[in-house]
C-alpha cells in the first residue's frame, strides 16, 4: 500500500508541475493588463513604473520562476485590480461556492443513486420509466435555460423564493455561511437545483446501468439461492459492487462543479469564486486567473489521488495492478 501511495503522489507532483507551466504561459500570452489597469491618459513614465512594479518587464521564464518560488511559500501574488493577496481574495469567495456545490452534488448523488438503483431493480415499472424520462430531461436541457425558467416561475410568478444573492449569513469559525439560516437556505434552493439537475441525471443513469449489470451476475443469483433477503442483497452486495464507478463520478463532478459553477453563479448573482474569475477575465487580472486555474488543477489532482486511495482500500486488485 505504501508503494502505491508513493507512486500516485509522484504522479500528482508531475501533473501539477506540467499544469503550472501550461497555465502560466497560457494566461500570460493573453492581452496586456497595463492597458486596463493604467488610465489611457497616463504618461509613459507612469506606465513604465507600473510595468516594473508588477514585474511585467521581466522575461516570461523569469516571471514563471518567481511565481513558482512564491507559490512554494504559499504566496500566489497580489491582484492587479483589488491590490490584495490573491489567496485572501479567493478565500473570501470560496465558502459561498463551496456550500452551493456541496449541497447540490451531495443531494444529487444521494437522490440519483437511490432512484437509479430502483429503476435498475424494477426496470419495467412505470415509476422507473418516469425516472429515466426525468434523467433524459436533465441531460438535454442547458443549465442556463433551466436557471432562467426557475427564476421566472418560482421567483417572479410565484414569489416563493428569491431570484438571486446569498441572503443572510452567519459566521462559523470566522467564515460566513448561508445554510444555517432560513433566509440563506431560501437563497440556496434555486441555484442548487439548477446546479444539481445534470448531476442527478448522470447519477440516475450510472446507478441504473450498474444495477442492471450486477443483478444479472452469478453473485446475486447465488445470494438469492442461499435465501438471503432482497434488502440484504441490495445493501451488502449491490451497493458495494456499484460503488467504484459512483465514487469516480462523484469525485470528478465535485471537482468540476467547484471549478466551473460559473454559469449558475452568474445567473443567480451568487457571490462565489466563479463570478470572481469572470470579473477577473474581463479586466485581465492575471494573478487571480493564474491562481484560480492552479487551484482548480490542484483540486482535480487531489480528488483523483483520494479516489485512487479509496479504490485501493475497496479493491486490493487496484494497488496490486499498480505495483506489479
């Protein structure tokens, strides 16, 4: 097991090193932030002083090495626009994105797996066919359109839920959260539903396919022949056998939703990291853009690393195959 962990850890380091080069060079090849940060009427002396202060007069490779040296010390630079440390800026927006994503992904996974297992266990029932119809709808309808319809129906016509914003927050360990308050929960409902719809459809179809496949195996046939109850078969055998693909999709969806909840946050004016990166792209705030992409890459690498470890604990063949 130790050899497996070391191997995966070294792979993660290589991936992060390569991603840092790609992200840094890609972002710094786009536009010139001086044209946005400095007013057009500024003198040439002011422009040159700003370029030197921001380190933009150095060759790209020197800028990269300075960035990496600071990164290893936990410093991702300062925002060109807000003039505050990037980690502080992102950290202030991260709780809003985190609570929205966790609520949507966890609820979609729990509900989707439950409905998918039922649809796979009773494939001919009208309830199962209805469930699969809903999953097709979740795949087919674009999230921005669903978000607008949710606002139009529940916020504008019915007036049951707010159309945007984060609502009332409370501080827990110095961090502001919305979910502990009723007003905050009412603001979370619509964006969480919008964000969860695609994930719900994916989990339903994944759990149904896994259930249909597992129910036809000899393991289930022998369990039934031994007189084991259907409930025990579902809990001890079926859920364990379909857990690996579900864990894989859960981890990847959690990472992708944290990274790319931009559309939902923009539609519902949710003050999260996604909205921050959109605003930063508009003003070419390079440190924020680079830091965001580096953190996203780190998030995906970490999630994949954790999933690999969970797989190795669940199925010993995974670590045996990796070390052989």
